[in-house]
C-alpha cells in the first residue's frame, strides 16, 4: 500500500489516529462533521481513499469494514457553534473533542493512548498538547487513517442531510449538502433560510444579495 502509514520511514510503533471533516466550507447549511479514526495497521482494508473519490456504494462498503475492526469518534460543529465561534474555531473545537473521545475509547479497548495524530493542513493549529501532530497536505488522499476518517464523516453527513431534507424540504439538501447551487438558491428565495442555515456565519449583506439574486 502506498499510503504514508506504510512507508519505511513511518513509525508504526506509535498508536496513531487520523482526523478529517466534511461540510466545512463553503457550505451555507448544516453541521460540520468531524471524525477522528483509528485502525490497526496490521489488518489492512483495501480501497481506503479520499471519500470524495469514492462512490456512495464503495463508501458504505468501506465504512462497514472500518466499523468492524477500528474505532472512531464523531463530533459536530453545529450552525449555532459556527455562529458563535466562526467556522474555523468551531471546527477545531469539534476536532479536539473527537480526539479526546477517541483516546478515551482506545484506552478502554487497547489499554493505550494515542501518541500521534495525522491531520490535514487546515487543522495544523489544533490544541492537543499531549499528542504529537503530523500535518499531511492532501492527507485524505495520502494517509490511510485520514482517508478512513473522511469516509466515516462522509457516510455520517450523507445520512444527516437525508434527515435535513425530510424536516426542511424544498432546498434539495440531500443532494447539495448546503452548497450554493441553483436549486438550493431557488429554495432559499422561495422559503428563506431554515433553522439549520448558517445565516450568522456570513454578513447580512451577503445573505441579502444571495436571496435577491435572479
């Protein structure tokens, strides 16, 4: 396998976890979902990659395997968290909680705590003082563990937005996941923002312009 964790210079004696998020930006609706994930590096799951490069069916197949042999923690940065803290700080806070929770699980399951966390470039300023952080550019493609975290987070957000679509129909949220596409903009103009739209994460003038676009 060509992932970073299986290169000769990677220290596989350290208990290592990967972390990734989905629905970070530029989405205008819903939670940002963060996942911290651990997998044993002596029992490989073939096909793990950036979740965006996989089909829905393949993600579900891989998620089932990750769930069987690994462990993970999912935390949400809610629209309210994002309104109060901003998307960057809200995402980082959720990431730190995910790491803490996963470490608690690993202590119970393995008797060990993680020593190393692999993160994407945008998470390089996480405040986890007792863990070594290794930043990997394009980590969801190059790292086995970050890729696994991206798959779990993506499966979760897909299910979450299916639920959003049932509670707040008219925006086609199950397919656009809060991106500002034409069908979503049409729903916003007809219905206005729903309770899960991130109206406080962007300037009021930006929202006014969005809602009044032809």
